[in-house]
């Protein structure tokens, strides 16, 4: 789907097309719809990020909590499944799986939401290392970092979903 096609959608169609980009939080797309039309992917992404920034802390926390633990074998969205598989999290050894589970639990107990990391382009070792390092941060620092990671995840998802149109300005 192109930006022009997204701009032409009614609210329900827009939310149906992009409501999944911010994990189980279609309210982001619903609110971003009101600031159409978008010139390009950068504007669309920025509008969606702006809606998250404008959200109250309860909505933001619900957005963070909507994401699955990395490496989980429980039911997760198709997007998360593909992203995690691309990083090798579907091929963890039993020891790596146990370590990731322990780190995820410690992180969630400390900050109150799952460890969020835009895994695209990373390996399972990169992810484990980042999780170990970020366990040292304060809950406040991690809240801000988690929101940044959600923005990165959304950007990757938009890039895979929306066809880039050739413009003189370049692409996203």
C-alpha cells in the first residue's frame, strides 16, 4: 500500500491497515489518521510517534506491556514472530532460552513491562547482551528507552508494509 492509498482510506480502513504497527495498540493509528494527509513515510511515522508521545502514561504503559517477552514460546503476533525469528530467537539453545527467560523475568520484575528491543539486524547474542546491560538502568531510563525501541519497531514494520514511492526527496 502506498502513502497515497493510505491517505485515501477512511478511519476504519486506515486502522485496519496500520493498527497492528504499534503492537496491539490500534489507537495509535486511529489518532494519527486525523492528521492526514502524509507526504511520505517520515511524516506518517512521525505522526504515529507523536500520538504515542501525547498519550497519557497509562496508555503508554499498556502499549509497552502489549509486546511479548523476547524469545517467548507463547502466542505472539505474526509481526513479532517474524522479527524474532529473523534475529535467531527461534533457534535458541536450551541454555540460551533459559538465560533469556531468566533475564526477561528479572527485567519485567524490575520495570513492570517486557524488555523491548528492535531486533531487526541483531543476533540473539546482541539481544542477550543488551538485556544484561539494560538491567542496570533505572526504571525511568528504561521506560524512555522502551518507548524509543517501540518507535524503531514501528518504523521497521512500516517499511515492510508501506510501499515507498519514488520522490525527489528520497525515501524513508
